[in-house]
């Protein structure tokens, strides 16, 4: 996998852990090993600009996804064609508030948001109740299996 991670914030991020999570999620979703993904961490001001420009919504948000080649998860036993997954943009300062509300560390919130962003890149959505159940169930499954691999290592 070609995964580029850029941190444009003052937050100290565990790039290796974010990378491991992204690789784990893409592997679970049967994405071709030559697929490309970019993950960017930005402050609230640039996130607000992106949120207004692309979603026509005011203020910052936690994560935005910008799909490129409209790849979908691979079928059982098969991987997708290689391609550009797209970009995920995460706002750590916004995520920090959510982490505090959820009662878990910031890194856990960041990993959740990266997973959420990857699922959006692959066509998942949560606008309807059945879509939300599917997407959030898969998000939980990916995160649970990732955390299980970390305790084994």
C-alpha cells in the first residue's frame, strides 16, 4: 500500500500506529496492495475552509473524505483493482473534544476517524439507518480486530 501521512498541526501523532491501522483496514477490506491513500491532519481553520467549500456547512468537522477512483471493497477471496483511494483529512483539535466526550485517548479517536474516512472513500455512508448500521458495524469490526493485533504483537 502506498499511504502518505502528513501532519500540518502542532499535535504529536503516532504516525506508525496510524499507518498500521490504515494498512490493517485496507487489508480487511481487500484493497489492492498497490492502492494509494493520503491522510492529512490539519487545524480547525483549514478544516473549516474545506467543510464550507465541499460540504457547504459552517465550522470545522472531525473528518472529511475525498474519493478519487471510486474503488469498492474487494469480493471475498479477491482484491480490488489498483487505484487511487483518495484523501482523508482529520482535524485533531476537533477530535480531541470528541475523545474527551467519549472518555478515550485522542489516538483512539484519530484511529476511529481514519477508519471512518477509509470507509467513506470506499462508498460507505451513514445517511440512512440501515447504511449507518452497516458502516458503523464494519468500523467497529475493523477497529476491534486492529486492537486485537496490537495486544498480540
